[in-house]
C-alpha cells in the first residue's frame, strides 16, 4: 500500500513546525556535534537483519544545507536526508526521549 504525500501539505506542516518554534520563542537550538548511524533507504525495511550503516554527522549535514542556501552547492534530494537529521537532532534536544 502507498500513501500520497502532497508538496503543499509538506509546506504547511513545515510552517506549523516553524511557527511552534517561534511561539516558544526559540531563536536557535544548540546541538552537540554528534555522529549518528545513517541507514540508506534501501535498508529501511530490513528489520531482522543487520543492514549496512553509514556514519553521518550533524555538522556535515548543517554545513551542506548552508552551502545550498548560499548557492555554493546545487540543491539535490540529499538535502532531504540532511534536513531530516537536523530535525531529529532538534527534536531530541527540545523533547529528549531520556
């Protein structure tokens, strides 16, 4: 089964998330320069095995996004992965699981 994710709905959801940060007067989030396991999308559904992981870096993700913003790099769909990692780090910082 598949779901349809509409671009305008993604935009609306991002706006809601940004508005939440603004409402809470969050001007910046300081996160540690953490490394994390990155699981490629072709391994997401490999639950009972040990999929091959790569190491990611929040700093590298942020630097890559800034380079795209500054037009130093061409934006690609890799930025979705980078942004997802940043959002995960923000979530953990503002609403830690532990």
